[in-house]
C-alpha cells in the first residue's frame, strides 16, 4: 500500500535544534530514519503496516505552499525510535525506554522529485468535480474520485497516512505531467484596471495657468545638535548548542 508522509521544510527550533526536513535535505541524505513521530496512530502505521518497498508521497507540511514534492519508498520496516530515549532530542519522551519502547519509526529512501509539485490548494480545488478539468483529463474520472477520498483532505492533520493506489497513481501522474500550474495562476489574476489619462501639462486646457506658488519662508537655522556618545554594541547571544539543519541529519 502507498503512503503519504509529512515533513516540515521550514526552520523551526525545538529545544535548541532545527527540526526542519525539506525535500532538499531528503535528496541530499538519500535515506533517512523517520524519527520524532509522536502520534500513536501514525506510530502504529509505521510499526505494523508499512512494508519494505511500499511507495511514499513525500509531503511538505506547515509551510507557505504545502504539497507533494517527491517520491520515496520504505527501505526498513518498523523499529524502535531511539530518539525518544535521548534527553537532548527535541521529541524526547521520558515515559519511553529501551526495554519497553513506546515509539517506532521506519527508514525511507528518496527516489525522485516531482517535476510539478502537487499542492494542497490544487488538490482541494478538485473537490466536488465529477470529471477532471481539460488540462489534467489524463487522470480520468476514477483518478479525481480517488484524490477526493484522500485522508489528506478528510483527515489533514495525520502526519503518516495511507493512500489508495488510485490516488497515488493520479498524484504521481500530476507531478510528472503537470498541466495544472497555468490554471492555478490564471485563477489568481485580477482583471486589468481601466487606464487613466496621464497627468501631464499637455492635458490642461490652454490659458488655464495654475496660480503662482507662494514663496517659501526661509527656514530658521537649526541649532547644531550635540553629537551623542557612540552607543555600546549589544552582546549577541551565541547560537543554541547542537543546532543543525535537521534532526535527521545526525550521523
């Protein structure tokens, strides 16, 4: 079964560490443990349901333009999330221990970027449509119906979620073939405003000279201000210890 897995592409500091994990980070790593998930439903999916080789839609979440940006696959089935035992980790859980782990994770391998990221706003724009718009007719009525049933629309907050095979294939086709970017941009364009005549001297009627301007009164000379003492430079706090681009970049 295919899956959708969310990561935050923008910097967010938790306990002095940057928890961002963008498609750039993922592509650079090639393979990553999916650590730090603290949802029991998502944990159970990774522990019990994800299988080696399952396909994954890599999704940017909690950002300006959320959406599916890359394809990946499960490279290691569920195993204990050891970061939950590390007090320095942003998502440390004191109730979890090595002898009786509460949290589990999988490892995920990067496959490729989508040439046309499939944004959440575009996916939502398909809700209620019986057939896909002309530029994306290639996904067919079955494809648009499958997309409309995605947990991404109906249960958006779940960070690890199942995807029907039909929806997975439709999203992959959209990401590879495109045809919807122009439609999204066009919808945002505003109607052109009516041109107004330029305000130039030539536009004024002949003989309609403006009244002469009153001469400005000479400004009183200002007393020279005394130079202030040079401000002391403020002390800059050092960056938090252990800060890095992503908690998943630790070796």
